[in-house]
């Protein structure tokens, strides 16, 4: 697991968001979560980060679907207890 996933408190948004990476995040007053993706030509690299400060029973996930109905999705989930 990439150590950048585990955050102790809010964090700054990836500086490449909107430039070389696409991003979905909650970063209005410091990020509480961020999912970033980068096109590598024949592959896409995803990075998930989440604020874990003073939280328990936390999980972060991303789902990918080939349609807008989220049928037959690919789900990647990380449980942090």
C-alpha cells in the first residue's frame, strides 16, 4: 500500500490536479479525501487519499462502471479500523 494513502489530518490537494491528473476531492478547507487518476497511455493510475484524524471505522472506495447504471461495477475498497 502506498504510504501517501494514510493521512493524519487534512492535507493539501495534489498540485497536478487539473493539469496532468484528473481529480475528485473535498478540498475547500484542506482535503478530507481525494481520488486522482493519471492516463499512462495503455493504463490509468489511481491514487486515493483520505483524512483519518479522529475517525474510526473508516473506509475509502472507488467504483468503476462501463455504464451510468453502475451495473457490474469494479469496486476497490480499503478498510481502516
